[in-house]
């Protein structure tokens, strides 16, 4: 049910989309070989592709009897990939494995009966004790575990161009929202074109969630997704007003931008700041841009807004044994290291050695141990795909009309419709 709306949206472009998804190679003549393992992600470029490549190298070592086939569909946060995937699942043409976020988003696939129980593989591969219990709970429904997590990302990170800040006399990133507004005013007064770079709907949703965390605090923010906090409260109205003010410092063409386009404004020195998940660390590194700073979003203090990518065994996958080899590799200590050192995320496994990681991930690993975890809706840990879609379209509308009351109403209606379903 939940997928039917998305599938309808995707229907018009399905032929093109299916062709786009089959961008991999491995079976030589274009036909499918029984050794192929088609891995479906949205990690097509930059740091995301670098992470995938790291994992593929490990797969080639551990699973040399199989061929990796790249089924990536480009577009940040799966903005295109998820529609293509929904159509393929509906048509009974699943890839051998696909990327799904831990939490409510994964539960969608479980409830739709589209993925297999991996509990016995968990035991066989010793994964029961490899991941933190809280994460395993997010992968489990009715006592069965359905996916293997590859990583933990942090969403609420503020990235900056150090030179742009320094030229405006800003020596340290802001730590509170009022301080942030003051800095944005300073940047504007100094002639910085775009003090805060923003992209389209789901990236706007991320910025808005960061503001909600600042204005409501970690616990009340989490309550928005489990029914304990009302979406109609004055604190949410305040957050929408603060968010609206922030949009005033952003690029007007934001609705046409993916996250990498907004990131480019920062790299080019046209923007000072961007709120984005820590895949940006890997992407900036891959693009050779060194002049960047990072800090938690102003006012988020010790809230660690987490999300985890995980991989599944779809029902009807053509090469279930090959998929199991992929899953075993990505759950292993070597697989997690090969992937996460390049992806900007931290390993989901608890036995990693932080010294093996770049500086950003070392800091993130330390924070993850002590901070308060809060979930993310656009990245599936907080809400289902139907809820994600409703919020994204409300954000898109708000980006052009700025109607505070209408946004709050739409968010409250989405919660009413999708919470706990
Ligand atoms: C997230 C995903 C990350 C990263 C990001 C940007 O949803 O979990 O791994 O790929 O989208 O595309």
C-alpha cells in the first residue's frame, strides 16, 4: 500500500529508470550471469562511490566466485533510486540486494513482505554481538532480523569554508541559533553571496530537523516521531519561523539543487555554511577540497542525529547465495573498514579501531559513544517512506510560499496519517 503512490509517480519514467538502473557490467555480453550480484544503491559519484568501491574491493577478495554488478541510480538520499526500486519490487524484478535505511524505512519493506529474514545468517556469521543492541532493534521485527548495517552516519553537521569565515572575521563556528543568525548577518554584510547553501526538499527537511532539535531539544524532537510530542505546539511554530529566517540566507535556486550542488557553493567560496550529513566529509576529501570545517549544528549540543545504511536479501533475488556473500562481507570487520574509511560514516560494528580512520570519523566515533541518539526522517530512521514523501512535498511547497501555518498543518497531518502504521 505504502509504495503504491511512489510507484505511480515513478510509472511514467519507468522504462528510462529501469534502463538507468542496469548501468553495471559483469556478465560480459549484457546477459545476466548466474554469478552476478546486482547491488542496488544511490552511491554513484564522489565520496559515496569511493565508499562503495572500497566495499567492492573487499567483496572481490572475499567472494571471488561472484561478479559485482553496479545497480546504482544517482540522486542524493535515494531521491530517484527509491522510486525505481519500488517499481522493480512491484514488478517482481528485485536486484540481488538493495540499500535500505535502518528503522521505519526498513520496516516498510518487512511489512510489505519484500525481504527475507536473516536471523540464522546473523548467528552463523557472529553478527548478533557485532552491532550495538539499539541498532539491531532497528533492524528487527517480531524477533527476526532483516538486514545487515554497513555504517552509521550523522546528519546534523554544519560544514563550512574556513577561508570564507576567516575573511568575515569569524574565528569559530556558531554554537547557538542566535549566534548563528548573527554570523549569517555578518557574512551577508561582508558581501558573501550565499551565507548558507541549501538544496532541494530532503535537504531542506534536514535543515528544518536540525532547527527543531535546537528549539525542542533531543527528547522532544524524538517524540515528534513516536507520538509523544505534538506537531501543533508553539515550540514547533517557533522552529518553523527560525527555519524560515534561515532560508532567507540561502540560495534562491535551492529547489533545483541536489546536496552536491549546494556543497559546490561552499567549495567555490560562494557560500560559507551548509548543513549536511557526514557523507560530505568523504565527498569533500574525494574532490580534493581541504579548506573545510565541521561542527555540530548550532544548538544541537550533544544530539547525534543518526541514520544507518543497511543491505537486504530481497524475496525472489536471483542469486541469493551471492547476496549472502555480499552481506557477510559488509558485516565483517574488514568490510566495514574498507567501506567506512572512505564514506565519511563510522562503522556499525563496535570492534573497530578508531586509529584506522580519518580525523573526522575519529571525532564522530568519540561523539557517538557519549551523545544522545536522535533519528532522521529523510534518512529513514525516524519515519516510513510514505511519511518521508509527505514531509518532502510540504517542505518543497514551503520553500516557495513560506506559509508557516500551512507547513505546520501539513506536518501535523502527515504525523496523523503515518505515525505507527
Ligand atoms: C543517505 C544515505 C547516505 C548518503 C546520503 C546522500 O540517505 O544514507 O549513505 O548516501 O543519503 O546521498
